[in-house]
């Protein structure tokens, strides 16, 4: 397959969806793991609220490798969304000619709704980037208000923890985040297995295993994310 075919043929588009999907799954593991440091005070005696999380976020924001991967992440998200829409349009036009009557037969709700859930996730992502990433990376430029900073043991840190605490005092924002986590769960319930299938990691022996890991992942990771705004809103963490 040529480079051009990767972007123009159906198989190429699916391969891009699969590889970028797996890359995004890996990102979600790192993101959920790092953000879970907001609950560190339950396990270790922190010298100030949220310091473990702020230190972890500082590491990701100030080192070369995570910053390079961040560029890859935005490219991955863009390609995943673009190819996803193109494939959906392609499938719709084929179906309207070929089998208009049986269009919905046999396919599960989440399988047919990947585009709708993906669009909801895109809307969430725009709001989410505006909440945290823009003030953290571009704060002080283009009229964007930056994050509060503080000094700890001679190092200057952004107080992302305080930013989260502040943003999640708004019940409507909390509800939108929890709904987005629901969309993510449905999107992953189908997308996880589909990504592995597309890149060829599937046979009878591994099907049940990948399927169980996929469903487990689709429940656990969005649940961890959803518990973050909930924990702040109900003051379950200080
Ligand atoms: C619901 C709980 C979530 C919370 C509290 C949260 C929090 C954060 C924070 C604080 C940042 C800024 C990191 C930094 O600037 O160093 C960030 C970045 C980001 N988040 Fe989330 N996030 C959540 C869920 C999600 C979900 C579900 C997705 C994807 C579907 C996502 C995608 C991203 C992306 C793409 C970035 C920018 C890339 C980066 O710098 O890491 N987040 N998030």
C-alpha cells in the first residue's frame, strides 16, 4: 500500500483509525494514571494539597519527550477524527445504494453511533482543552489568562490542581464531564476491539481475551475520569 492509499482507500483509512485509536488508548492510560494523583493524599502524607499531581503534571509539561509526544497526540486526534468522518460518509453512501432496508439490522447501538459519540467527544475535547491545556501552555499569550503558579523547593509549578478545584465547582461543567465520560465508555466499548481487529490482532484464541480487556477498559478508565470532577465537586478531596 502506497502512502497516498493509506489516506484514500477504505482499508488505509481503517488502518489509520486502528493505529491512532491504539495510540489514543495508550494516551488515556497515561492521562488517567497521572490525573489519579489527585487522590494521592489518601495514600501519602502530602505537604500541600495536590502537590503530587502538580509535580507529575509539571514533569509532563517541562520535559522534551512528553512535549514531542504531545504533538503526536494532537496529530493522532486530528487523523482519527478526520478518517472517522470520511469512513462514516463512505459507509453511508454505500449503504444507501446497496442495502437501504437492512441498514440498521443486526448492528448494535454503539456500533452505529460511533460518529455521534465521537462528535460529542470532540465537543468535550474543545471545552476541555480550553479549560486546562490552553491556560497551561499558552497562558499569558493571546489574551489568555494563565494558571496560578507557586514555588516549591525552589521550583516554579503551575497550580493545575487549583484550576481543577475551581472549574469543578460548577455543577453544569461537572455534568458535561460526566456525560462525556459516558460517551467515552460507549466509544471505547466498540473502538477498543475494533482497533485491534483492524491491525490484525485477532483470532479465535484471542477474541474472548481482547473482548474482555476491551469491555473492562471501557468501564474502568471512563469511571476513573468521571470520579475526578465528582470528587472535587463533593469536596471528597481537599
Ligand atoms: C474527566 C476527567 C478529566 C480531567 C480532570 C482532565 C484533566 C486534564 C488536565 C488538567 C489537562 C492539562 C494537562 C497539562 O496541561 O499538563 C488535560 C489535558 C488533556 N486532556 Fe484531560 N482530563 C480529563 C479527561 C479527559 C478525557 C476523557 C480525554 C479524552 C477523551 C482527555 C483529553 C485530554 C487532552 C487531549 C489533553 C491535552 C494533552 C495533554 O497535554 O496532555 N481528558 N486534561
